[in-house]
C-alpha cells in the first residue's frame, strides 16, 4: 500500500487499531440475510446455491446485485439492505478491484449495524487484509479456492456447499441451530 | 573546487537565500572564497541563482538547512574530520575571517550587516521538517493512510470522530500543538474514564489537533482534563450517565482574552474557535483515550448538543463583579477553568422586572424548574446572567453574594407541596420532609456566571447533573491553568 498520509493514534492504544466488526447475530431465526452479488461473472452461480442452502435451513434471504464489481454498491442497495435485512454475505470477489470495493461495502453495512462476511478467493486474501487495514476495520472474510472463472457450475456449487457453514458462522454465533428441511442439503 | 556533494563535507559550507539582502551583499565574498579555497559548498534555500557565477546546490526542500540547524542566513560553517568546528551567521568581517581562516574578506563592504531568518525556521515550517527529516519523538502508534484514501474520512472510519470532521493528526500538527506547552509529551496527565486509560500530554495534543485547537489553547485543554479527572468531578459517572449532563467549561483570567475566547454576544453559541474547540477537545479525549463512545459506555438517554462542546469565558469587564473563579477560591487575575456538570441551556426571559427583588423572585421561579419543580437538593445549577439583567442587580448595589442569598431565599418552599404525590404528581421529595421548609439547591449548588451581549433581557440556566444530589461526592471543580 502506498502511503499518502501518516497520522497518530488518538486512542489509548489498549485495543486494536482496527475498528471491531459488528457481533454476529445470536440467531438467524426470523432474520433475513442479504446475498449481495458483487456484479462479476460466475458469482451468481455460487450465490444461487448458497441461497438454496440457507433457505433449506429456514433462513430467509434477499438477493441484491451491484451494477459493477468495480465500484462500491449504490446507495439505494445499501439502504435497502439496511432497511430489510439483518446480515449480509457479499460474494464472490476474485480480483483486486472487486475485493477492494466489496470490503468497503462490508465496512459501510457494518457501520450501519449489519454484520457481514466477504467471500473472496485465496489469491486475494492479502488484498482483503490490506484494504481492511487501510480503512481500519476488522472485517470478516471466508476464503474460497482460486481461480473461479474457469470452473464448472458444479464446482462453484460445491464451493458453496463446502463453505456454507463457515459463512454462516461469521454472521451468526449459533449457525447450526437452524434446521435443515427434509430433502434439502 | 566546488564539491557536487549534496551534503556538507570538510571545508566550508554556506547557506544563503536569494531574497536576503545580506546574502546578496556578500555574493562577492562567496565568489572570493570559492577562488581561494578548494572546498566550499553553497546551499540556497530559495533559488540556485542566489550567488551568480557559482554552482549552488538546491536546498529548497530545506533538508540540509534543517540537518545543519540553520537559524539565519547567511550562515557559514567550517567542517573538519566530518565534524563542525566553527560557524557564524549574518555578515561580520571579523567573524567570517575567523571561520574561514582567510584575511582581507569583503573589501569595500560594511564591517557588518545582520542577516535574515532561515526559511527552515519560518512559522510552521520547522515542525514539517522535523516530521520529514528528524525524529518527532512521538510515542503514539502510527496510522498509515492509503494513497487513495482521505485522511478526514479515515478519522470517521476509525471511530475517532464525534460526528463532525476532524483535523487529521499529522506529526507536524501534533508537534506544533505540543509547542503550546512546556510539559513533556510523555507526562501522564491522568487516567481517563470509562476505561481509566492513562493519558499523556501527547494524547491530549493529538485530540486537540483533531478538535481544531490552536497550540495556545493547549494549556487550557490540559487544565480542563485535569479538572475532569479530579475525583470530585465524577467524570466517570458523568460520561456513563443516562442523564444529559456533560462537562461545561467556564474560563476566567487574562488567558480568556489572550486566546480570543468569547464572553459576549452568543457566548454560549457557535462561531468562536476557542470556545468551540476547547470543549470539543475534552470530549474527544474522553471518547478516544477513555473509550467513552455513545451507545457503548456513554449511555445518555437523549444527550444534547452541549455534548459536542460547551465552553465559554466569563465577562470580567466589571471590576465590581466577583468572577466565578474568585468566588471559588482563586485570586483575581489567575487563569482558571471551572468544570460544571450540567445540561444545555434553559432560556430565562424577563423583560418586565425593574427592581432587584422583583428580578430575583422571577429568576427563582425559573430556577425552581431545574430537573423537576418538585425535586430539591437533587441537582446543582448554573445561572448565566446577561449584562442587562446583571445591571438591575448592580444598580441596586447587589453583588454576587447578595444575589446568591436572595435567590436561595426566594426558592424556599413548604415541603408539603413538594413531597412525592403532592399536587397529583408522583415525583417529589421524601414524604418525611413534609413539615420542613425546603431549599431548592445546596447553598454552594448555584453557580452564577456573567456572560452575553449587552442587549437583551435574557439570561440562561443550565441544570446540573443528577450526580450532584450526592452533595459530598460530586461537585464542580475549578483548576488553575498552568501556562
């Protein structure tokens, strides 16, 4: 990261310089989880499967899609999530600009009381770290394999299967409490 | 021989700036030295054409001027074995001949002529140079802001802000702020609630920078913090309370005028930098060092705009008036700050009273409403007396003591009217006091301050925090300001 300014910490430095994230929800029962598609190809296939998995657990979902992964989410989307949802899953970042922008989106929503998690590929785990440190935010991420653009739909769905529980654990302190409906995954 | 090195080497080094008349005067001397010695370096602080006919090294960054601690130009330094062995500044033939070891310098020039100040010592520049090239000596954690990020937004993002933009606390600003006090940056002022975290002078300076203070305000901010940290000020409870109380700061003494504080028109309002930022600095210290953030441990049910900042100076223009700080035990003319634990203002309107007794009765009616009309000896209160209202008392020969006595007298009521349930209202004093005559405030619980514009029969009442009901445990604090 190139540095444009160096400031000094005005706090007592007894806590991390990163602002803590919102605590996970105690339960997802009766809550709605926003599934925010960052607007990049293939992300919707991952999110489609994730939505099925969440709904199978009785968790309501709301679908949102950014017009582009190269900018932060439009204010209208942010406001809609704040007004209608209780947590957010942002997916699926597999490049620099989308990782940066999605981390800002995560930060913005967290600041408005919406706990969330950013799903990123392992190649951009360090970019996520740099970005969250730059904005001073102890944001949460779940890291999935990289790359994703050449994967089959089945492979992307298997990532959703594989990481669903970890994603839920970032937004809910008791993610296993939800029951899986018969006949569903 | 002219060395091309950018750093001084053994031999002579001269610092000049083109805009300096003395530097221009001695151009022939420098050219003469270049001919007669094989080791001279010339640095120019503003323009490399400062000495015509010579290759002068650009020091517009002022790095070498800073590193060689140049205070005036021209300065000539002799280095030997990598160390400075002699220097002089300005033009003085004898001095230059001593430093250079050469005779017959500057024939035809006056014997001496003072130089100019070094650009590296201009106001605000030196701190930049310390931050850039030196050791700022600051202990606080560095926070690096990304190339494309906005330092003002960074203040919000890190949770440092009270909701308004902060001045980014860069090293140069912090160093300038620390210049406002002789106290050492690592001195611990006290432990700030609610986390009871130790707070150094440096942390105070950082938060004062962010609040927008000038360095000359820093002693006042330090005194305000010291007042807040006196146990009897109960800052911990005042911060965490569900009530709306917050520190209200009142300045007395010549420093109020010296730093331009407002005690006149709109004294309790916006528009004056010192009033606005000193109070804000204290709030930011409590937020950032103490960890007192609203919604976390700062739990005021409603809060109030006074929790951003509430600081003003008392009008001491009337020599017959006893200033608040004097009434509270300090000598007249002492710089002092008083911290009152109070709420925002309740306006007092009386445009009809013509006599002092009439006005006292009128003020008492409004003061009785503080907290709740039926609660007594439950909070303190501060009355900010405007000039026109004060004039009625002054014309009657009433001084501070007389006004206080008359106000207290006018607020005594039968307990039976105030006990819980009386007048169909559950709130009130203990039923056990039904047969007493009850005072509204403790005798020391009413603070009177003079402030405001000359026109307007309007004063102000600031209700006190409910912690004041514990008479011996929570009281206003007055501290002398150490300059």
